C-alpha cells in the first residue's frame, strides 16, 4: 500500500470508524430524547415533517464520508474497497457500543432498531448489522493484507453471484415488513433464517475467492 505500512493504516481507519460512530450515536441520543422520551420501543413514532428529510440526508452524508476516507486510504480499487469494508464495519459495531455507553441500550443483541432509511426503513435486531459488520471487518483486513503483498483479490462470477444472493436475502429480511413501521404498527417477527443464510453465502463467497489467491505456488513446500 504505502510507506506507513498496512498495520498503521488499519489502526488509523479503525480509529476513524470508532470516532465517527460516536458522532452518529450522539445524534441518536438527541433524537431519542426528542421523539422517544419514554423509551425506544416498537411500534415507533415516525418523524413526519422536514426532520425526516434531514435524517435521510444525514445518512447520505455518512456514506459519502466513509467512501471519501476509503478513497483517500488506497491507490487502487482493491485497497479502497478493503478500507471501506473495514471502516464501515468498525463504525457500525461501535455505533452500538457507544449507544450502550451513553443510553445503556440495547439491552441485548436481539433488541430491534431502525438500521437505515434509504430507500425505505430497514428494521431488524441489533445482532443483524453486528454480525454483518464482523464479516466486513475480517474481509477488509484480509483483502488489505493481500494488497500489501501485491496480490489481487478478484472474485469469480460464481462467488460474485453468491455474495449478491446473500445481499438480497439480508436486505429482504430488513425491508419485507417496513409498511408496519411506516404505519406505526408492530412489525412481523424477524426472519433470522434469511440473515443466517445470507451471512453463510457472504462467508462462502469470500473464502472461495480468498483461498484462490493464497494457495502456495507450484513446487513450494506445504505445511
């Protein structure tokens, strides 16, 4: 990557993700004090005035910030992609860590949350984004180390389709009952099986692609 070394870059991206997560969680502390003074529980009271637009564009700005940092952190697409996975995962996990520190919430990883608002509200238990973020962090670090060794990470069509299928399943698990949230109703039970299958597809897709690039060269000793 660059002269600072891959380890230093990973540390600084992690620090950025942790700090950005605090800013995000601080905003949520204020929002909950205004809209949910009696506690953040479903069914939710949705924002209906200009504040919802402010919140949507805040989320857009958050994604732009993550993309910008990832772009600056690498010279090639692979390095930038690895940086994005790492920073996004750290940010998402520490968002909940800071909420636990500031609000003593969530009580468990199975508490429900509004995960995202674009294009429709994403709802689901905290364990869902946390589990995905863990996969993103590990994947980002491993891809970054491949780049540092001058090796390319190129998923095949099959592994790309596996990852795409996993993404669609997870997104469906978040948005299949957003109508209930929009109408102030209790959502249907979360489809954990979709999350599990989606995560398995992510892991299988990554492992197949990664191992293809770490196999020892012909004629070398294998341990």
